[in-house]
C-alpha cells in the first residue's frame, strides 16, 4: 500500500476515535449534571417504603410477600400499595404514578 494511503487511513481512524471519545465525554458529563440541583448538590433518589409484617397481616396479605407502600393517608395508614414480585416492579418515585392499574388500593374493610 502506498505510504500516503496508510497515513490517510491512520489519520481518518484517529479522527473517528477522537470524535467518539469527545462524544462519550460530553454524554457522560450530561448524565452527571442531570442529577444536580440548582445549588450543585446531588438530588437524593426517593427511597421505596415497604410494609412490615404487622401491616401485611392487618390487610390480610401473606407475611412473606414484598409489598411497596405507594400512598398513605394523614394518619400513616396505607392507602395504595404494590405487590413486588421482582425488583424491576419497584417504583422509585410513587408521586409520579398516574396509572391506577399499576397500583392496588387497600380495601377499607382490611384497614379497619
């Protein structure tokens, strides 16, 4: 292969690699800043809340099940919950739940 062609190909590959690295650095920096608030501190991710054994038994639910609390009333009683079968079912921000099919309201008779 001609020496000029080799230099051209190596230069072209170097430009592609540098471009890809710049793209990845910009993308990674954007992902990091998405979690920053105006003050520069990291916004904490919501911590999912789960029912304890007493709450499950008061609602007539199996004690060995994993149940996430999505909404409580003023007194702290569970109003809406979700049965967690796998970790992907966990909702990180319950305030964003808009689809009523994703949640299960606690029945009034089970709360009393």
